[in-house]
C-alpha cells in the first residue's frame, strides 16, 4: 500500500496520510512532480506511458512524472522518480523547480534539468515507461494536436521551453533599478 502525505492549502503538512487511489480529503492536497530534461540542442526528453497504465495509457508525456510518497519532499520525489522511471541519478543541484501548478487536491511541482543523456542507455521502468525520445517544441505541440501526447496547454509547453534557459519569468532586467 502506497501512502501520500496530506497538505493544507498553504502547503503545510497536516500530519495525515492517504492511500493511493483514495480521493484527496476536501480542502487538502497531495504532491506530484514533473521533471523536464533538456539537452544542449534544446530538445526535451519525452516518455511514452505504458499502454496498460490506468491514466493516459500509451500517451507521450514530459520526461518524468509521479507522486510524492509519504516522507518525500518535492525535491526528493523528483530525484527518486527520475531514478525509478529512467535510471538517471540526479543530484539536488541539477534540478531547478520552476513552477508549481495548484489544481483541485494537487500541488504539481515542475522541475527543469539541463543534461545531455543518451536515451539508448537509459534503464526504463517497465511498469511505467514504454519508450523515450528527444523532441523539440514543434514536435511536442504537433503530438498534442494529434492527441498522442497528454493534452497540456500550449502555453505551458512554451513556458517550459522558455524556462530551460531562464531563471525567471521576465525577459529583461528592470531598467529603473539603480
């Protein structure tokens, strides 16, 4: 039985846990993470989910995604999930959290990793990942349009590709600063 920590709306641990597959208690949240791995050519490593997965069966997705389990921090969950799904061992300083999306019952932390990885040498988690490949922004948007990639908003894909090379959401410094 897999357990998730339960958070309040301010992202504080409540001291409670919940079982995988059970609904998140009203007014509470659990944590998931997504990791976007980019290479020096500006492409994102994407994964195809196994066809027997319960959700988004056979669909292409971001590099890594998964739930934080009880006792995980967001960062430790990102490191663990990347190791489990792709066999890539990351150190904390390789990951940069760029965004948290809060939806009903979920905090979704998204991390960027800039790392050249030989996709043919990865150890894919057979229960989760069917295959991986490198894709540029136009390929991913086309795959979303073709309904073979999880239907993320186009603006999110644009933002992720922007954030791979930027530390913030502004495109320039404040010229009025002295």
